[in-house]
């Protein structure tokens, strides 16, 4: 493969990837973003199977958001490493943003 073709392929993939990432997302997904250092991770959390107008549905959704926030910020279950300030900052921002999006979604559903 020539250098020109390789560059063209890389450019095509770079332009296509954001569309692929959002293709699996729908209006019943909460996107959880976590930034640690220079790295940002995202995960889509589906709440389509939950009734957000009920307390139990909101509790289950919140549980999913907590788990996803820990995941995107690098939490490892059973780790003996102490929780860093960077992790706390990442987790706080991730869960606050996700809960805000969930609240707006619940208001639209009611």
C-alpha cells in the first residue's frame, strides 16, 4: 500500500468513526463521559427498558449510571490502589452530567 493510500484510508476512518460511535446511540441512552488526565472515555447507558416516571425505574437507572461513571473513570473492582483525586474529579463530573441528562430524559417521558 502506498503512503498516499494509507493516508487517505486513515483520513476516511477518522471521519467515519464519530458516525459509527453515535449510530448505536438513541434517545433512550444516557452518554457517560469521564476524563482522566488527557484521556476521555464514553459509554452509552440504555434506559429504554425502564419506566423513568417510577421511583424504582429511576433507582435502577441511577445504579447503571454509577457503574458506568466508575468504568469510564478507570475504577477497578477489588483494587488495592487508593482512590486518587483525579479519579474523584472524573467520577464527580461524570455522574453529575449523567444524572442531569437522566433527569431531563425522565421529564420528557412523564
